[in-house]
C-alpha cells in the first residue's frame, strides 16, 4: 500500500470512529441526564444554567418513588403482563413458525403476507374497537385482557422472526433424528429447539420490552390504580402543582432497570437471533 493510500485509510477510520463516538454520545446523553436527575438533589435539578456534573448525590428520589402507595402493585402488574405476553407469544409463535417453515399448505404465502401486513396497522386505529371487544367480553380492567391485546401485536413479529430462523436450520437434522427413532415432536424438541435458542431469546426480549414499556393500551384498558403498569405509574409524578422531576427520573430508572439488566445478559444472543431471523427465509 502506497503512503497516500495508507493516509486515506487512516483518515477514513478516524472519521468513522469520530462519527461513531459522536452518535453514541448523542444516544447516551438522555440516559445520562435521566440518571443525573434521579441522583441529584432537588435544588440542583432546577439550577440555572443547568449543571452537567452532580455536586452531591442523594437517594431521596428513589426512596420517595418506592414509598408511593401503588408502586409494588404496579411492579407486580408489569411483571405478570410482561411474563404472560412473552410466554404465550413464544409458545404459540414457535409452533406457528415451525408450521410455516416446514409444512406446505394452501395459502401459506398469503398467510406470511398477512402477518407482515398486520404489523403495519397503526395502534391508534385499533384502540376503540379493542376496547369495545374486551368490554363485551368482560375483560376491561383485567390483566388478562391486556395480555391478550398485546398478543395481537406481538405474535406477528414473533412468527415472522422465528420462521426465518427455523428456515435456517437444515431439515436434514430433523430427518436424521427421525431415522434414529424420534417422532416429529421428539425431533422438534431435541434438535430444533436447542438450535432455535438465539431466536427465542431475541424474540423474548423484543416482546418483553414492548409489553413492559407500552402505555396507551394499558392506560385505556386498566382503570384500577393497583392494576396499572409502571409506565402509567410514572404519570403520578406529574400533578396540577407541577412535575416532580427527581421522582419521575428515579421512577423511570427503576422502570428501565429490569429490562436493561436482562438485555445486558443476553445481548449476544439477541444480536445473533435478530441477524439470522431477519436474513433467512
């Protein structure tokens, strides 16, 4: 490589790294500001001009957030809705994706197109019909009703992603297992499921994040304070007297923490699952 080419290569790498660092800083700043506001005293929050480094740290906002009357009930509701949505969407979505990937039947391609089309329907256009349907079924102000509603929006993505992942698993592995005496179900359990683990993790984290952070449907469907999710609980820090920014940011930190920890643990499998499921099929 001649000197001019080497200089251009170094300049290109430097520019790419600088842009990457700038982009990362812009993306990370809201998280930094949330944490900064959650840990700094109230007098520093309203300081003008704003201070970008804390003078003192305090846990008072976290104590006040945790001591709110419905906090633990809202945590319970969020956990039940999140786990219920993830488990049911994975159970149904895995079987549906396997059927789409391995079996031929009339209307299979049309069904895949319908799955993709459902994801394009705006949520705002379905709020009133969903509410009326659940009201007729007696499932308003019910965690079960919220889970069923979330499944309508989670299952299409789950089926689409897992189908692409299953297509990438050689069918010869299942055939070899069945030659050795496994049933179709046994081959699915012993061969497909272990290889499908990255896709299951990627799908579960997506479903969990969506169910955990969703606000509009939960706000419309849940009226009891003890059944509302953490995303609705955060609104309690905004009153007619103003916004408690310290408590709000402490609550937002507590709300984001479980999903952030889970994502940090499984991030490698998430990247592998998303890349494979999106490309295959």
